[in-house]
C-alpha cells in the first residue's frame, strides 16, 4: 500500500518521526549542533499554541515580563550548592570579542569575562533575585509572572522538538505567602496545561505527581502531564513545581507578614515547551504525514485550484478566492477560520500531497467543473483513506460553508477521541508483582526503537524513598522503564506494593518514555 | 511646581529618562552587565507593538520562523572576510559544562568546544545558509521570512531600551530574483515601519536613505526612519537594507533563472527592536512620567475605586466592575478596549499617581458619590494639568461610555500631533555653509547631556564618498553631529553642498543622535 511517506510507523517509529518533521515542513536540522530551524509551518503551530496558552496564563492572573538570557555563574554556583542532582551541561559565555589575527578570526583572549555567563537553562535563580528585591510585605504577594523565552541545555543526544540544545518555552514563576497558596497555584497551572493539551492540542494526558526521584532539583513536589505516543511510550508534556521555601531560603526572598514577622516566600515554577509539537506529531501523525488538530493548524482549510493553463483557470481562481474570503469570515473553534488558496506554480496533485503531509485538516480541490457547478471536492485529513482509496466527497459550496465550522470542530474532537481511546485501552492494571510487569515488557527492552507497542502499566506501590527508591529505579531501568506519575484523584488503594510487598498507598504509572 | 517625578526633562534629560523607565515600571537593571529586566508594564507595551507589527508583516506576505540562537564562528569569519567595518563585539560561547572543583563551581576545561559559538548579533549568515539550501529555481523566489528573537551585541555603554547588550527585535530576511524586486521589498518594509511608528506608536518619523558611511556593513543601500526626541536628538527607530548580491555571493545563494542560467539572489534584511520603547518614552514622556499612546497602552482606561473601609465600598467596587465590563465590550482603535480596575490595597491617591507615572491614557477615580450619581471623574493623561492644577472632569457614566472610544482615538491623535508639530518646527533649513551650522550647534557639544534643545538641520549636499565623506564625518563629529538620512520624496535641489561647495544633489538631515 503506497503512502505519502517513505517509511511507516510500524517499520521504524523513530525514523518515521524524523520523516514527518521533515516532510511536513515543520523543522530542519541546523549547522549548529543540536539546534533546529523551525520552519514557517512548524512555527505557525507554535504561535497558535502560544496564543491559546498565553490567554489562559493571563486569565489566571499572571503577567508576562522578560529576564536576561544570561545568568552570572555565581548564581548557578549558589543553586548548585543547595540543590542536589543539578545538571551542569550548559552553554558558557567566557569572552566578548572576536579578533582577526593574521587574517584569521579568533576569540580575543583579552576579552575574557571576569565572571563567565551561563546561557539560561531555566530562570529560577535570576528571577528569584528580582523577587528578593520586589517583595517586602505580605501586601506584595502573590507575585505571578511568566516569560516566553529561549533556553539552552547542552544535550548529548538530540531529537527535533523533543530534545534540542536550544528550545523555546514559557516559564512561570510565582511567590506566595504560604504553602497552601503556592500549592494551589502549582495545581492550577497543571490544570491549565491539561486543558491546553486536551482542548487545543487534542492530546489526552494523565495529570499526576512525579515520584521523588523524578522531581525538579530543589522542588518539594513536581507534577506533570503525561501523554501516550503511538509507539506506547510516555511523553512528559508539561511540569509544575512547588518549590517550598527552598529557593527563597537560598536567595533571601522574605516578606514581613501581617503579624510583623519576617517569613520566607513559598515559590513555584511551571513550564511547557516546543516539545509539545513533538507530542502532537507522535500522537496524531500517520503514514501519510502529520494530521493537525484544527485548533493549531496555521491553515485549517486549504483550497487547491486545479489549473491547466487554459482560459477557465481564471474562473477557477476567482471561485477559490471568493470561497476563501467567505470561509475567512466564519468562526470555527472560537476563532476566525483560517483558509488559504495555494497558488504556487506546481501541479495540483503535488500540492494536494504536500498539504496531506503537512496535515491541513481539510483540503478542497477545485477544478473547472466544480467552479461551474458551485461545488467543492473535499478531503478530510483525519479520514484520508478507505483502505487504499483516498476519500473525497463533493458538496455544494453553500452547504460546505454552512457546515465548515462544525466540521472543523468534529475533526478536532475526533482526533482527541482517537488518541483518548488509545490511551485508555493501553494502561494495563491488575499486576501484583514486578515480575509480571517485566515479563510483559520483556526482551523488547533490548531493542527499544523496534520494540512492539506495549503501552503503560498502572500499579500499586508503597511510595518507597531513598535507597529503596533507587533500587526500584534500577530494576525498572533494566527494562528501560521509568516511573511516570501518580495520577491525581485516585480512589483508595487496597493492594500490595509490586516492589516492596508492603501495603500500597497509591497507584503509579510505569512506562517507557521520551 | 511639584511634579510626579523628582527630576525634570530640563534639569537633566538623561536622568529624567532613567527616572521614567523606573518610575513608570517599564524596566530595571539586572545583575547581568548591560542586560535589563523588562517589567510587566514595559513588556505589555512591547507585546502590543509586536502584535501590530506582526500583523503588518504577515499581511505583506511574510512568514515567521525561528533560527538558532548560536552562530558557528566560521560563519562570522566568512562574513568578516567580505564585509568591512564588521563589528566584533559579541558574546562567545566556548564551553558547554560547569564542574565543581574542591566544592567550587567552575568552567570545565574539558568541555571546550571545537568551534566557538557566537550568540547571534543578527542572523544574516545563518539564514543565508538556509536560503542556499532552500533556493534552487526562480520558482522558489521570493523567499519572505521574519523572526522575533533576542540578539546580543557587547555594548560598552548601555542605556535601558536604547542600547542594551541583549535586546529583542524582529529581523526580516528575504531573497529575490532581481534588484528591482529586492529594492521594492526594502522600501515596502520601510513604509511598514513608518506606518507602525506613526499610526501605532504616535512617533512622527522621517523616512530616508542613510549615507554610505552609515550603511549596514555589507549593504548596497540602508534606509531608516528617524524620530526626534524631546531633547532634539535623533533616534534611528528602524532600518531596512538592500544587500544586493553581496551576501548571496559570499554564501552561494543561487537560483536557476527562467532562461536556465545560474544567478545570484538579491537579498534584503530589516529590523526594529525594543529600542522603539525608548523612543516612545523620550517622545511622549513629561515631567509627571510616561504618556502612552492608547494603541500601545496595556491598560487604556484605569479605574481607581476610592475605598474607605466603609459599607459603601461594596457599591463603589460593584460600580467599577460593571463599568470595566461595559468598557471591555467596546472597540477602540480597531481592537477591544482594555479597561482595568486597580483593587490593590493602597491609598487611592497613591494609585492615581502610579498610573499617571505609568502613562495610562485615561484614569477614572470613582468615589461613593460618583457611584451613587452614576458619574465618572476623569483624568486625561495627555492633558493632566492646567498650570499646576490637575484637570479632572465629571461625566455621566452613560455619556462617558458613548464617547470613550472616540476619546482614546483623540488622545492617540493628539500625542502624534504634538510630536509632529515639534518635529516640523525643529528641522532648520536655509544653511549655505557648514560654518553656519557649527555656529548654531556651537559649544553645547562640549557638554552634550545638558545642552539646550537644538533640533535637526536639513542641508544640501553633493553626496561625497570615500575620503571626502570621512572628512565630512570628522568635521561633524567635532560638534557631536552625525548624518541621519536623505529624506525620500525630495523636490530637486538647486544649491551648493555645505561641505564641498559643489552643486548639491539632495538634502540630508544632520543631527545629534542616540
């Protein structure tokens, strides 16, 4: 069966992923190791994600601002001294000038900085430093801010969107008078992430708390949303951290309480990144390329005029332009509908396939007969094929216009439901020992990329800590498994821990992960 | 006369500027040399500028994308080899890891990069490298892209918004089949900048071409918009460059023309930055702080409830909230009106003055009597005082609602006209020799900051080049003057060049500048 990509998910999921990124015109590798070029179609998706999330961040009372790209090394040193497991792979700026020596450009040794600057891997330290200056009384609290920024982490193995040296994200940072308020904030933003993932990206997720070993270094609690990719692996799609008074103590972020006493602030931080786009691709893509949920499709309805360099071309183009302007006047998924006429000088069939690979939700092909009969020929990207056959249906233009917004909403819902069904059908429960689980995942661990779809396991555990938890981690690691999160809102558990045999206190998700 | 700032423009313009930046809550210095923290009010202004400009960039056919923050040093070396006057002050990443040695964090010498990476000062080289890969036929042209990004230039003397080590901007990059198309693009984007500056920021500007010595290194032509600050100095507020085939030749950006021949692309680049915000402050600010044009005011109408911890407070608050939601339902300057109720626990008079300093266009103070009588008491920030007295007027709520959009439009227009009148009244002409000009600017050059308002000079010149132009530059420099631009759309000139005495070919603007 011929598909629009040269490789299928089943053949090799990792290669299929790279093929979609490239064939859907989302991004490409750059000459800078581990950094990518986000192309207009990929960037358009990110702008729509940003727009939807930014609106929710503002509606929940946060204000955007912007902090420096660079962080003095002394700030990082202070963080390293109070935080264990702190990652040290980061880009370090040591000089501020280039110089031509014998016609060859090199770093000017005389421009060495007294204190090296680190390109921000995240901004807790520099924002905490500002909080210290901004907060003096309980009346100044809470402080609720967010920034959209690029950050850099020197990753050894990179994969476009999923793990890149530079990536784009938002990072929220807040300071509160007490634990209750800070924890409420942490969970509120987790819920915002769940909402954006499910309602906008059509990514069903499980929201829960990370176990101790998976916490952000320096956090009291880390919560995440986890999404299931089509290869059964988990993708951590967003995190929200309650940092207790840890950062506040290290940085002296204090306030005078109503009683007059000096108290430490309770802080939080939370972020999602361009990684979400990788999640969209691995959740909704198929062997013909990407399928974009209409809410984040830069162009929702693409009109392809079938031109033949004949006189009737003018009528076809006029029909297409009129249709576009009619569609642009409609509202779909609570925003103005985004239609586009592809007038590029290329064969109509090639253009159709380009849009199939890019995942435009609806493609309309308009030939002279369609224009003459006031008809549109429609392809739904989410239901492209019936067996091998491409499904296209002819509809009167007026009828299509009347139903277009509802059709986009249906595609959005249908992609979500397809993914939701996959998630729900593939969380296995009922295990009473780790052996059963490792039997299930079994040898596939040896060749991860090619391994069959396994899904996740949800199992009772006793929440071991310290060395006992390290042992659990090691046992899981042998099968390339990791603890994902403890889903929120669980019913009480009456079972034994699959690791320790002691009474379980909750259920935890176990999976292979990105 | 008491004003809301502790320093006036007349006392010391530079210090007054810093006071507005700080007292209007726009930005503050950061612990990183030359980098600033843009606070929520300042960032809100930038988001509105971005929104308006981004819309125009897209309407003119450009697509946004994103290129890496880092540029390999070899790319910079190549540019340096074909471009003279290329600035070499830039942040250089040389290592990718920190390491604790004897408990002290330091740069890990083993993590030295084989090739240093430069933090982008601008992206011509890395984007040109992509163009080389993207372009093969004339059918691929034009390529019209833009990115919103942070860039870093290691500046020795920095001033918030005007010149900072890191700043935020958009950079457009385009490739075309011929000179005519590329020049048209260059001028089209200059016109977009003029439009945004005048219609959105209320900054009247002069659009023109930079003389040879002020061109972007590597450009055939550089165009700019220049705005006049209240101290009479010029601020270059945006530039648009026609790069000819210079970058294309250095980078091998070629295409097969319709005839089958390989030809070099003609490229352009154009950008505006957070510097625009400095221009807004120095154009519209007064001795009570900032005055924001409504189109870029994050909150256009601020409602200050006058609360007294008495039972009628509830009525006042209810009145304010209702008023806000009524205002939010209106459209002003083609966008939903942005109203805000300031409920912070602080004295109403303090809140009023905070909003005066921040430059909210309209401030409404609502006390129990206003609420009871269905009246609003209104302060227009652009006409705050009559002599020493604060001008506030009482209006029926319904009347105010009916006129609010028109009032905001009037404030927008009035700020523009005030600045336009200043610009037009302060471009001096009629000079026949440089001596007359230097007499006029005279000794003030010795103490620039405290110098009296001088404005600009528009004088005929013969467009000298090379060594002759260098001499002109040196003569101007002695009076801290610079050549700004040759205004577009000039009538033919019949005069002698003030520098060379030869017949003039055009008039050029001369001014002190930021």
